[in-house]
């Protein structure tokens, strides 16, 4: 049975602002869904509607087959982890974790048992008597997760939980969250703007843009077959090179002097894309085009080369990603080949993949 | 500003000491006068060192043997003052916490208007509305009663305003976390809001207690029965003797007694008081 169903969910604010026109999403039991998008795309609003912190303007929200549109957050059987953790500053870690259970009227013994077992799982045994301000960022994050876990909810909701941590801790917590979720098998909805987090955590990704779900699918499906240029640019780092072009009998015509052969029925203006990691450095004879190098970023394991492609009328920026260290000269030409099977072609008008 | 100039240190210390002297001298004089026979103060020379009557003066004042112009002993008036001051303080805190809670966290029609109406009452302290308030209290048959002493002074726009500001700085996520944890309005108020405004409540408690303790005009007006006289009122009574000398030694003992509770409250709650004024602990 599907766990959480969003059926034609929409949000309109009282001032008439249409934050989310309509979203359909069916989440299976135990699935890890990541909502990802740039800031202001409505991902947090959507999560807060599922949590019950925002009213739902249209559509149905079902959790375990029951419609919960008008239920209070506490009655929806969900637990949420907030960006700033939202721990009660005057309560100890133990009291923080026990508060939800206490309000439900659980007995003291049951609360103690549940809190202790979750604290053991998260390594918080030593910290139970401390106040939140005596904890480090990572520990607070763990307590916030513990508070969500003790309630044994049907759905976990995460609202950018890692954005306040330093980079190293973020990677560590990311792995931890994934392992915990696998172990508990709880359906999870996770909001982030960080595409690395999104790719590594998700069973399925929902890419949101201006309140619309641009594409829903597994991280690899989105990487390999992005449905729109927006998804193509958003997933993957550095993002995909996208160039405006025209499709005709000869193939893809980037400019008067540069065209790439392709047999396709579609005619008209398109957006042609290729990922930086799929471009190959070749000699001049086999090359599709040349890149004038403007900047080189050496990261040791890989090198990012930023440059422009001369299209006659204008210069289009392009990034190439090469394995290992490289030291090409600035302003020199790099001959590149774009293998056909890594092309992404989108209709410029409908923004759909061709 | 970190400077190291000897004369600056001297000047600043000197002016501080001078200030302390100015503030402390009257208290010192009162303390000294309370240990002399009543004639010493009236003789025109103010004694600056302790006399030998301390025990006797304090005892006679405390047990009401000294003629104070009031029929009840000082300890009884002290009790009255306590009941009034505590009643006003607790009442003010209770009412302003509730009204600030309603104004900040609940969406109801004319919410803003309600706040401004409360705020405008800042312009109507007891002194301004004393005649109509007296009328109301008299009609309710509350003259010469504790409720008459306390109730008209309870409404507080200042405290409501301060709590409103304090509540408005509560992080939104915390409120939402409490909602998800199943805390209804009452639970949220007692479990989250009150403990988190602890320091503000303490600070206001100190200010309100002193305000209540020092009330003079209102008690003078509505009490005619000696059983409801407060300590602060009685000092004035003692000065208004028809004939004979004013018993300065007894007046000073009473004055010192009237000073002790506010000082004790300030010292006892100093740490919380300062915390409440400077940081919000969030």
C-alpha cells in the first residue's frame, strides 16, 4: 500500500500568490523522497503542508489511506526535523525527546524505555541530562532526530536539516541519516537545496521549479535523462552545458559555422546539452569544436576547465571536467568531442526532452 | 574604552564615591537616628554615630507600643503592604502574560485594535483616573478591603507590551515543533512559553513589586480602617502629630522597615533581573 499520497495538492496564499499550482506524488512505504529545488521553489511549503503547518488550499493529502487535510500536525503521525533543530532550550535532552510522548499521555515507563533505546541508537546516552546549549551542532542535530524517532511516526519530514552544519559533519550526518532511515524503514520526505545531498540520499527525487514538479524519478534517471533543461542544469555538478541551437536536415546547428550531425524529425529551435564530464579531449582532426580556455580549477582528482566556444556571432561559455590533474594554458584552444550518446536535446519552446 | 591614565582613574573613582555618599547618607542618618531617643533628632543637631536606644526603639515600634497614630502594630501594616504589593505584582504578571499571549499567538478580529487600546491605557495611570476609579470601587463595596487595594492597580500596559515583545522573538520553528509534539495552547503556554520567559518575568516581578510596595496615594484614598493601612502610609501618619514632638526615632525605624522588602527583592532576584533586562536567552 502506498504510504503518502499527494493528489492535486496546491497552495494559494490569502494575498492571491499561487505558491504551488498542483502536485501529484505517490510515495511508497519506506521510500526516501527528496524534494529539491532552488530557494523559493515551494519545496518547504510543500513539506509544511504535509506536516500540517500550512493549510492545504486544494487537493487531498492521504497518509496510510486516510485523508489528513484538516488534521492537526500532532494527529497526522508525522515527525519533523527542523533546519535550526527547534530544541526546547529550557529542557534537557531527555525532556526534549520525551515531550511529544508525554503530551500523548504515554506512561513514564514507556517514555523512559523509548527514549533510552533511541538515545542508544544515536549515541546520546551521555548527553541525556544536558541542555541544548551545552551541545555541539552535530549533537543538537542528533537530538532533533532522536526527538522525531521516539514518536515512531509513519512519516519523517526533514526541512534542510544539514544546512547549519560544517561541511565535514554534513557528509557524516548525511550518511548517518541514510543508514538510520534504511534501518527503521520509515517513509521519509526530505527537503534540500543541495543537489549532492539530494542525489546521495534519495530513492526518488522531486525537482521543483516555481511550485511545479519538473521531474520525479531516481537520481540516476534524472541524471541520465533529465526531462527539462531546468532539471538538466540543476542535477549534476558542475551543471550541464546548455546551448541554444536549431534542428534541421543537417542536424543540430549551433551557428553558421558549427553544426553537429543528427537525424531527427523535429524541426525548429532547441536547446542542446552535454555534461562537462562527457566531453572528450581529442586532436584537431576528430574534434567537434574548440574551447578557448579561460580558467582552470584543479581539484586533484579532477580538473574543471572553463572556457568559451566561438559560435561566430557570440561566445557561449562551457565547462569541461577531466579526470586527474591537467595544466593547460589559459587562452589556448582545447579540441573537444561530444559523443552522440551523451547528448541531451530539448525543445526550446515546450522545454521538453526530445 | 581601555585607557590607563592615573588622574582619570582618580576622577572616576572620586565621582563614584561621591555619588555613593549622596545616596547613602540619608539612609545612614535614618539608621543612626533610629538608635537615639526621640529628643536627639529634634534638638537641631543630627547625630552621625549610633546611640544606645536601638533595641528599645525597634522593639517598641515593632510591637506597636510606640504611639504611631495608627491603631495596629507595624508588623501588621507590613503584612498589609506585603499582601498589596504581592497581589499587584502577581495580578499584573498574570493578566499581562495572558493578554500578550492572546495578542501574539492568536488570530482574532481586531487583534491590532485590542493591542492599541491596551497600549493607550499607558496614558491613564491611577492618579489620572482616581475619581472614577474610586467611584467604581466604592460602588462595588470594595473600600477598606484587600481587593480594593489591589484590583484597580493590576492592569498593566507596560508589562503587556514587554511580554508582547518577548513573545514575538520566540523562534517560529519552536512553536511549530511544539505543535507537532502535540502541545495545545494551554500546554504550550505552560511548558514552553512560561519557562522561556522566566527571566523577563523575574525582571518585571522586581519592578512591579517595588511599584506596588511604594503605592501611597491609592491606599490613602480608599482605606479609612486602620486594619488596612500600609507601612508607607503610616510614615506620613506619624509625621502628622497634632501636638508634641514628632518621634523621629520611631519614624526612622518605620522608614527602614519599609525599605527592607524592596531591597531584599532586588538583591534576591538580581541575577535573573539583569539577565531579563539584557539577554533573552534564546
